[in-house]
C-alpha cells in the first residue's frame, strides 16, 4: 500500500475504534515523536519513510481493535460467540427432498438474479441516481433487468455489465458474489465440514485469480501466499493464519462475509446455528467482528428461510440468534425493524440507515445488512418487490440484490420467482473458478444438494 492508501486506512481504522464505543485518545499515540495526521501533506506516495510511518500508525490501531474495552461486546473467538448466541425461534423443518430442492433452487436462482439485476448499477450510484436513471428510460419503479443506456441522459450503466442489461441477458456473467458461492461449494466438496483456515486460503489460491476477489478476501489471499511457498513444502502454522485478518491492508469488517456465506445456509436448512458455525469458519480467515457476523447472519437467515411457512420476522430472528446481541450489526438490524414497525415508511427508515450507518461506506457490513433487512421487511417475501427494492437503494447494488434475493428465494422457492428473471439466463452461470468455468445453474444446484445430503444424511431434514 502507498502512503495515500495507508492514510485512508488509518482514517477507517480510527473510525472503527470510535464506532465500537472506545475512548480513542489512548490509541492515537506518537510514531517516532510525531502524531499521525491523515489530513497532512505527504511526500510522494512511494516515499519509503512516509509509508513506514503510516504503516506503523495503522498497525497500532489495528492491534487496538482486539482489545476488549468497548461499549459494544463483539467477541472474535468462536467459543465466545457461541456462548452469547440467543435461542433459535421455533422453526418447522422441511419434510421431503422435493421441498428442499424447490427452496434451494429458489435460493440459488434468487441470488443469481439479484446479483445480475444489480450489477450494472454498481458504480457508486445513490438511490436518487438510480431513480433518475430509471425514470429517464421509463423503467421506474424497477421491475425487470434495466436498459443499459439512456438516450435522454446521454449516459449508460457500467459498460462491462452490458451482458446483465435488458435485451442482452443470455447468461449470468462472472461476478465475485457468485464466484464466492462456487468457491464455498468446492471447499465443501473437497473437505466436507472439517475444513480449516488453511483450506480456505488454499481454496482461493488454487481456484481463482487474486484480482477476482476483493477487499479483505484479496488481502487475505496475498497474506496467505506470503506465508506459504509455492511448492507447499512450508505450511503456515495456525498462529500465522490467525493473524491474517488483523494485519493491515484491508477492511476486516467489510461485507465480504455477507456475500460469501450463502452456501452454508443452503446446506443447513432449518438449522441457523450450524449454518452460522461454518460461515464463521469460512469468514474468519480474513474478517473479524461485524465482518464475520455479517456472514453468520446471512447464513442464519437463509437456514431459517428454508423451513415450512417462513415469515420475515422468523427469518430475521434466525439470523440475529446466531450473532452477539451486543454487536453493532445486531443493534442496526433491530433498530431497522423497530423503525419500520412504527409506520412502515420505507423512505424514512432508509434515510435513517443512511444517517446513522452511512459512514461505514460503500462496502460496510452494518449499513448494507440494515438495508437488506429493510427490503426484506417491506418486500414481505414477494421476490420481485424485495430484490428490486434492494437494487433501487443504490450503493452496493449487486451485493444487496444478491443477499436479499438469496434469503427471499430460499423462503419462496423457484416457483416464487417470475420466469422473466430466470428464463433469459439460459440455465448458465459463468465463473472465474478453476475446474468450473461455465456451469449449468441446474448442475450447481444439484451439486449443492449432494453436499447437503452428504453432511446431513437426508436432504431437507435435520
């Protein structure tokens, strides 16, 4: 990282410390007699002295995040998280293979459609920007794949996402959210449920180019390679692997967990606690605290959705039950529910989320999952309403569209998703995952079901 990037990281780390409820003054300590000031003028980005100064300043803040003295209680070890988990709400398990496969098909197609629907808008557009664009092409409110160009505005959506725009969708184009789903499948196919942090890191290194993962996952990928020689004659120890999410260079509480944990919910229908356990093990490779909780919450929601007669509140309760009640993510989801229950005013609550949690930024876990929660509440398990709302909020449109679509699809099944979203995909997903590449979505669903059968004994029952 250069000096400019380290300054930005320092500001994020300082913000994370403050947000966790800590008194931050003790952590802003001098480096070589000088206090860090991210607003100061620096020498060139490549200046080694400046870079070393900011790297040490960032490292001190990152180390401080592991301290326990904070207003929020956010444990990182599984045994500590497990002791704080709440009671799972009463859930009625699915009874037959056919029921499970219908819900699994809804979840997988629901995620893929949500990602593809949102992908062209993922270029920093706000809710107002999305609405302005859609109105200019006569497609507001959003109900289908969007047109890629607006003659009225003289501008278009992302040029690299034309295959995900109206009239051009013939397959699901490669996307990191969908690559993560396939990577989790490969991890489970190769190691079952006994996988380790080493297996997670090696799964990245063997199966996908580094530039097809982002944020904390990419940083974890690089760190893994730096402590593992290419001939694999030197295998890193557990202590070396455990420090990866705490080293500087990436946002360890970003939404990577949210977008990579669907699979663990898919293979544990009706069992949020098991889904969260394996989501934790996957996410903890490169994430901490709310980054990990985001994956656990998503997996828990999906597992709770894959039951008989699910309701939005039961689904959210299933997700909340597996994360620490003293965490910022838990607080944000509960506050969103409470605010929406007051008057069911979507726009008012969305503005509250922006005001209260918008500082987490484009790829923050807390703000994005609060938005997904709001869309689930307002959509009330109508797939089209839920997923189009998630995309129309702007921000990280493909991630939120994919998460909302995955959870809702798990609840309503394949029959709950309109054919106009699914048919253009031609049962085809393109990935960047080695030994997979292009795959039939139906084959992907079948392979996920096979893993569930292998780890649970019978598909669809726990």
